[in-house]
C-alpha cells in the first residue's frame, strides 16, 4: 500500500532500480537516485521518468530494487541552502540562484516551490532543474553538490550526483577505477563509441573505456597524447588533445577535434568508425588548478584552443568553494566555428557576475554584434583586468599565429618561452601569463 501523504508535503526517497536480468547480462548495474515526492508511487514514477530521459532503462524492461526514506542527519540544525535553477515563464526560460535557511533539504525544496509560485508564477512542471548546495550555518564549507531535475508533469524532484555539465549520470560510488595513471603505464587503445558532427570540419567523438564504471584519471588542467601509425614501417603520428568531458564522467572520454588540411592526426580521427581504436597515453599535467588560487583568470582562446579553457572553467564552477572570476575571449572564423557555445552560454546565464564571454569572428554574419576580425589590443585592454591588479592569471591557447600575436610562442611543452605580443605591450608580466 502506498504511503499517501495527505499533508501534501514532500518526502526525500532513495530509489534503486535496474534493467531486468537477462542471459546476456545476469547482473545488470544499479542506478540510484534521490527523489523528492509526496509518496512512493510518485517517487517511482519520477525515477523511471528520469532514467528514461537519461536513456538508461525504461520501466517496461526494468525493476525497482528498493525504495527508502532518507532522513535528515541533523534535523535540529539550521543550514544554508543555495539552489541554482532553470525554469520556464511567459517571458521565456530563465536561470536563477536562490538561497534558503532551513533545517532540511526537503524544507528547502518546498520553500523553493512556494517562493517560485508566489513571486514568479512558476508551476511545478515549469522548473527544469535545480542544482543545490548546503552548508551548516554559520560555517561556509559546502557539502557534496547535488543536481535535481524536475520532469514536465507531477509533483516530484529527482536528485542524483552531479558529475558533468550537459551530461548527467546516476549517483555512483566515490572511488572509481582510473583508466589513465601516467608514469610507465604506456599506450592504451580505446574504441570509438560514437561521433557527432558539430560543423563542416569539427566532430565531437566519444571513446569508451574497457570498464564502464571507470573514470579517465585526468586532473585539471592536463592533456592526453594520441597516437597512430599511418602504415607499417612509417613513423607514428603523436598529438596532444584535451578531453572536453568531465574528469569524473564514467565510461568514456570525449574529444572535440577540428580537421585541418594535411593534418594527419585530425584527418585520421575524423575517419574513424565506431569500434575502431585510437591509442592514448597520459595524463600529462599542464597547469595544476587550485581553488581560489587566483582572484580573476582570463582565458584567451582560438578555435579548438577552447578545450583546456573549458576544462578550467568547468572545474571552477562545479566547485561551490571556488569563487574565481573568469573572463573568456574566444576568436573563431565563423559563427558555426564557436565550439561549446551552448555550454558557455549556460555558464554565463548561471553565473552572470563571475563569468563573462566575448566572441570575435573573422567572417561574421551581418547581424553579428560581437567583435570582428582578430582579437585586438583594444579589446583586451577593455575586457581584461589591469596588469597592476594582484592575483590574476591569463591563459592563452590557440593556433600558432594567435600565440605570436597575443603572447609569443612556447619553446617546448615545458618551456613557456619569452612573453611578447599584445600582452607584453599592455604591461603584463611573464608570471601573469600561461601558454597551454
């Protein structure tokens, strides 16, 4: 018999489900979610809704293993809750940050609903997602972040661990095996899982791990080397790439690769079909990131040079303790060449006071309102913090011509070379600049 809640209040449930066992897979993996709902019937319904949206398991071929009520560990302790949410209204889709001072997550979620209904006329189905952090008042250390998603119908919120931007996974064990451990590990072949065409010369490719529960083992900021041999007896081609997938993403890593004419590695990667392998090695640290190491960082990127910048920005904004401000200046040829635009817009909408993005196009459309031509001295002087400001860092990554104009080239992977170009002319020191 369902535990109908006649008061209409929400209860936090832990729901665990899986695909039905088959001969091919007698022990299917479990998916665990935290669901806010008035009763177990709605909790189970929301569990299957979210799992179907994640393209994991459908209700028709799955089963609920267990469902339990989650009780607040410190029910008499007042806590601060910060919730980032996205919701629909008559004027469009909006992002918002709200804070609540309650005794439990359930109380905070109920307060969110009441506040949104009263002030913004948002109904239950209007709220797309809410990312939540909690701290015990008056302390400032945050607990693990939780990501909540609300379906289009019904009163219920499903919570599960937040691991990556864009892709959301079911809650997983804390200690996962790592694919890449560095040192003398050697080369590892990963098979192409799938690919997506982003533009006329750019693809997003996913390479699967042998262990679906494993994570890459990369740290921010670091790269992997890729290798292939064109033909027997020929010299191997080796190139570095920065994965764009989250470091905690289990099961696969993701690369965004632009194909360059006469670029042997990029042409080879673009030619790969699903199940074909590519050799990887690493990780190789580039700039070990520490939360709040710098008050303000500036990311100057060109083309696929956005990859390490995205790695940095994602790490900063998924950590509630990191308060670093980020300014991005991103140059491309055409508007369709702007990689990760959706993800960058999400950051700017969610953190308008801490993340600013400026785009420059060499061949802009008529209606373009951003920068035109190349990244100029005047633009950088306008949007970057002044050199005299303390605790700032400028990161540069792009094609050789951009390095030469902005910061000067690197001598090698480990030698940053002398600082020159626009940044030197503006008065920045070599210690304030890092070239990826």
